[in-house]
């Protein structure tokens, strides 16, 4: 039995949008038509691909597995369309970027936008592990991450070099000191990102190498939350130097006595590196690193 291409396309659209209504709007079809296509696919194979709860939908385990396949399928279709439609001029197109920090990716996007004003962009922010997962799952075209990988499926280009720094509230004991040794973190409360963050991986490794045991560790999900927690008095924040912003009564503190150098990398899937949008991004990154 030949699988229905319209059913697969309808399924993929709903899985991406997490909504029949939004998917129908994106595909410019009526919701009943889209629902009928998905239902026909489910009935043809006697399966359930979505759990429908009110107006929301959630992929079943089988649906999640199928979504991985359709993501590859339609990514290849997009690549073929780009080649055949002659989008080499980059006068139009949409680039999806996943990054572990907006601060590191914006200069590259700005450079591409200057050259190709007709392009549009979407940017999702997560920790380094999440970012690589989005790339591998075809949820992003390119990614920017501090996590190096030896995965042969991924092409990597260095984007920038940076260093981890601490920052504290104005009434903290470290405030007013331009630098502190890593040994000074003994017994100090620290605010860090969740596991999967390169910031946390590198800093915890350096603490262990120095034999330093900090006090309480507050784990938060975003860089903004790290900043808010430090401003509230939860302890010392640790972030990339490029991410620190003056203001709000916060002071930057350099940390000495440990190798806190880190780098950011632009990455794409090796199989998709020739897509004009992807290639343009990677070339822009290389040119920035060569300056």
C-alpha cells in the first residue's frame, strides 16, 4: 500500500504547529480538510498519531517517531526546491537558528541581513545540548553552541572565543574587586544554568580541578534567570564574558587561577551544508573569525 504524501504532509504540518488550526492556516487549507487527511492516514494503518485534548494536540510515541522521519523527508524536499528554484541569489528565504546565546549569534545574522535584506530569520534559545538536538532533529537549519562535538554528521566552524566570568550584586563581598581566585569560591553560593549548559560543565570541572567546594548551588533555566537570581542576592553568577551587561547594581568579577576559556561554534548538518541559506551563514561565520 502506497503511503499518502498528502497525509504525511498534513501530519508533519500539525506536528510542527502543535495545532490543527495553526497548521491549516500555514498550509492555506481548511481545518476540516487537514483533519480528514490526518485521519485518513491514521485509519489506513490502524494507528493513532496524535492525542487530541480539547483544541490542543500531542504526538503519541508513534507520532514522535514518524515526526523524526518526516522532518528528514521535508528537509530534503526544501533542499531540492532551493536548488531547483535558484535561491542561490538569497533574495528570499527563511533561516532557522538554534543558539545557546543570542549575544554570540547576532553579529553573524546582522552580517547576512546586510548582504541579503530579503531573508527572514527565527531564533530559538536553549542550552548547548538542546541546540544540537534541534539541529540533528531538523528543527533548525544552523546552530551556535559552545559544545564541541566529534559527531561526523555535523560540520563545525569556530565563531568566537570567550571566557567565563563571575558577577555579583553590589553588596556582595566580591563587589569592588576586579578579580578573585577560583579558590575564593569555597563556601560561596553560586547561580548556574541547568545541566547541559557548557557554562556549567566548564565551571564545575574547574572547581573540581581546584578542589573547591562552593556553598549552595542554585540551578536556573535561562541566562536572564541567572541575572535575576544574582540581583536578588542568591549568590555569584557565572556566564560568558560577552553576555554580561552593566547595570541593575551588578558588578563583573574576573576569575583567576583556572582555565575558563571557551569558544562558540557555528554548526550545521554535513548533508545540508550546500543549501544556499546554510552555506551563506557558515561562510559569514568563517569570514568573521578570519578578521
